[in-house]
C-alpha cells in the first residue's frame, strides 16, 4: 500500500513537471520556425538586390505592401482586432508575395532556389500556427484584405522592389511575433520605425 502511494505521488509529480513543457510545445515550435525564417531572410539583400537588375520592381496588390504603418493603422481603426488576425494577414500576404517573385524568376536564376526555400519555410510556419476558433469571424476589414489579395483583376496594383517586400516581411514579423525575438534590451520596440532606422545599415 505504501509502495502504491509512493508510486502515485511520483507519477503525479512527474506529470506536474512535464505538463508545462507540453503546453509550451506549440509556442516553442512556432518560435523555432520563425527564427529559422529570420535567419533565411538575412540573405535577402544578396538575393533580392544584387542578383536582380538595379531598381527592378514587380507588380503586387496594394495590400501586399504590408508595412509597420499598416499594422498601426489596423490596430487603431479596427474594432475587435486580435493579434491572431494580424498574424494571419502577415502569413497570407507574404506567401502571395513569394508566389509573385517566383513567377518572374527563371528556374535557373541564382535567386530562384532561395525564394523556393523561403516559400517552404512559410509552409512550415503555417503548420505550427495556432488554429483560429470556428465560432469567431475575423473583422470585416481583415476579410476585405483576404479577398483583395486573391483578386486577379484588382485596380490597386503597386510596383515594388522584391527586397523592399522582404524587408517589410522581416520587420512586421518581428513586430507581430515579438515574444519570439525578445532581446536583453527590453525597451526595444520592433513595431516602431526608429528601431529599424537605427539598424538600417545592417538591413540593407
């Protein structure tokens, strides 16, 4: 009887120790995928600037130019907006951006494999995204972005350099998933333009 009680107490203590790790697994997996993507995006200068003609641009939807200012405006103007809504927009927009870049790159282009690798990393990030509850519908403005990004005959086209698009991806990723990119400097604001202006030389 004493042995059984001791075994049960041991099993209970083991469960208490393991449970936090189990609960943290999805978040940890997401951060791991995002950090892998971050490391890959560091090579965007060479692949999206040096390997392409000077000032080369591609045509994208207005909504696909997803910058820090877009996040600020959405947070200020859209009621019932959740971080998950913005993260979903970030994922959709950048997956579409990569498709547009790949459409203009020949298979033998030196940046083609780099771009396909990025696309593959985005799929892995998507796999560890937390599922949205079926009961909640995204705000109307978020739904409009989803629809416009998928429109073929949109009137809101912009011409942007591929590097600028990936710069936007890199910065907004840090803003929307800042818990995965925390640093010793707790005052660091990944959603603020001054932070990125200070590190402009590193990002170019």
